[in-house]
């Protein structure tokens, strides 16, 4: 290459790097992707990883003291948080500039909002924490939240209600789909004037998030609109990422609790659109139903040769909340790990446990079990248990090598075991205290081990053929 051409090339590259939204600080998570060897799970820097988390809020980037929350999560082995781009709580910032008259200008940004988002992603990257970002915070666009949302025509100077065909009041629940905001894309109403401002918002978000390698993308929270909306944004953000030399991974979160609902197939059956499947709504279920439905989704992906990670970005359950109990949250979190989900995170209070002392112990326990076992090569194995009652015990195993058996509320089962070596050890994990008992030796009888849980709830037996 001649010297003038080399100089020109240098300046072109310098201009591109300065302009590109992916320039900026790097972080320790160099490469997050579905595992090549084990596509059911995520891998970071080439090593499979189990994503475990919990947090006090969904829109963590809005918290001023978020670093302390992340430090606490990291200290107990957590590495996964949810971040809705929501502004519906007190003291939250909105993404747009507010004029002196109190109206927003959608052509100008609130720099403090985006600085919070950038700082949050960097803080997570510094701690090797994966962030699942939800682009469109569904409930910000309905009822009382819509009344103060800058995209509402009555709250901005950028467009009128008539120009964008949006109602200034939408008093129904999002399941009724009565806000035309979610019908703007070309394959729906093709509301291109509104779509322009939606695109500006997403482009601004990507100009920050694409700097980081620890981000997963979910289009919506509990959506009920047509699949065209999520499809449009998923393909769009992946294309923008590709144009900036990045590869990102996307999903959609549907509202139905039943994972067999045909809406969920819009995610699971379309790997060309979505790179992973969020099954959080399954955590409304309990017991064997929760286990069977989660496992069914894994088997469906296997049978269709479209295996991808299945994430749980929110696990419901709090004795003081509206959805399920505290015990159900502990059980669901643990079952998610054992049946083979790629991630699990406690939902915020009061619908979930957040990151309280109970969840800290559960996260720490599951991390220690994953590390102790040859976890990623195990598989669900309830068929090895006899004398099992409903919701009594759940098994994950590598037959002939190791077995993990979870007892939510105590019990006794027999484990079918074909041990060619004489020594079999067992140790117990007290999930609520994150402590292990001493290892002891047990002997099978007629190729069966009788496994009796210690008194109390939430014990996991780890059995290993030495």
C-alpha cells in the first residue's frame, strides 16, 4: 500500500471509530453468546455459564445507588439482572428533554437519563453481570403511566394526537391492546411519522448499549400485541448491530402464563428472528406443572432442532405480593436450574423476592451446586426416582456418575442407580443457609438408594459415584 493510501486509510478508520456507537470502554465480558457445545446455555469468553440473579427493581439503571445493589449480587454469586427501559416510578427520569413549559421535545434528549443507562451498563460489565434489557416497557404506555409518558401527544411539542393517531387516554390493561403506539410498524398500520420517533429512541439506546458485550435484548414486557411489532424491532436492532460490527441476541416476552399458548411459538418457532426464548411467565405455575412445562419447551426446541437458551428473567413469589408465595419463588428458582433453563432471576418485590437475605442464600446455594457438579453435562432425570409423590423431589443426573435431588418440603424417594464402583458419597445442601453437610458414604440395595431428606424445607442431595 502506498504511503498516501495508508494515511487515507488511517484517517477513514479514525473517523469511523470516532463516529461508531460501539467505540468506548471495553469490559471483561469479551464475548457472550449461546454456547457452541451446549446451545441450551450461554457462554462467556468460551465457557458455559449459569445466569443467576435478583434485584429490588426492574429498571435498575434508574437507581442512584445501583452499584451497591450490583456488589451485593456479585458477592453471592449472582451475574444476571433485568433492566426495563421504564420511567414509571417516582424520581425516574424520562429519555427526552423537557421544556420550561413542562412539555417534552422528542427531538432532544435528556442527557442525564442516558448517562444513567451508560453508567449502569458499565457498572454491570465491570462486575461480569449480564443485563437483559427490555426495549419497550409495556406498562409505561397504559393507564396512569400513559398520562405522563412523553410519547403521549398531550405531553410533547413534537406531534399532535391526530398526526400520529394516538389516544391521550388509554385506561385499559395492556392485554386489551388499545394503544396504537404498538401498531406503527410497516407490516401493521405503517404509521411512519410515529415510527420515526420510535426509531430515534431505539437508535439512541443502541448507541450506548452496543458499546458493551454483556447485554441481551428483549423487545417487550408481557406483550399481547401482534408478533409483527416484536419481529420488526428484533430484526432492526440486529441489523444495526451487524452494521456496527457487533452480534447481539434477542427475544420476546409474551403475556400468557401457559407456555403451550400459540403466542409463545412466535418466539420458540422462529430462530431466524429470536436467538433465545424467555419463559418467565411459566413461573406463575408451581410444582410438577412448573417443571413439566419448562421441560416441555426444552424438548420442543430439541425436537425442532432449534435449541437455544431459555431464560427466566423474573421468578414470581412473595408472601406479601399478588403472585405466588415465597416458597414457590424458592422452588421455581431451583427447579429452573435443575430442569435446564439458561437463566433465572428473582422478580422485584412485592411480586417477587428481589435480593433479600433469602434470595441471597438461594443464589449462593445454586452457584455452589453448579460449581460442585459437572452441571452442564447433566440432564433432568425424574424417571430415576421411585416412590415419588407430586412435588416431592426433582432429579438432575449424569447416570453412573452424579445425581442432584431437590426436596422442596422434605420427603423420601428411591434412586435407581447402577454403580460399577463400590463407593457412593452423599452430601446435603441446605439451600436457605447456603451450607453443605459433611460427605458420607452410602450403599445401594438392589441398585437403589433410599434418599431421605433432612427435616425442613429446601434441601438438595448431591450424590456422587467416586
